[in-house]
C-alpha cells in the first residue's frame, strides 16, 4: 500500500505552494500589481497590461510575467 504525499498540492495540501503561477480575475491580478479591482479592470480593458489575456470572458495572467512587467 502506497502512502499519499500530503505536501502535494494535487492531494489538497496547498501550504507547500508559495504562489500560483496563473492568477484569474481582475481582483487577483490587482493584488499582484498593487492596484484596486476597479483600477486593474480599467488597465485590462484598455490593453495596458500586456501580460494578461482574456479567456472565456475572464482575465488571467502569469504571476511572474506580471511581476516582470510591473517591476515587482
């Protein structure tokens, strides 16, 4: 019988994961770039955040790309 690795995020333990590689929604993107949800939505809708794209009506972006774009 094999044991389940509890540090594996697939098995439900997310404490070992430092930050997600992809963030979804204007609020989460704003949290990464230190802007409000409203400010972030404006930037997204005007195309000022080059690292973000819209999938199925919802904005998403890579955390590392956002940090690189915004100097974080």
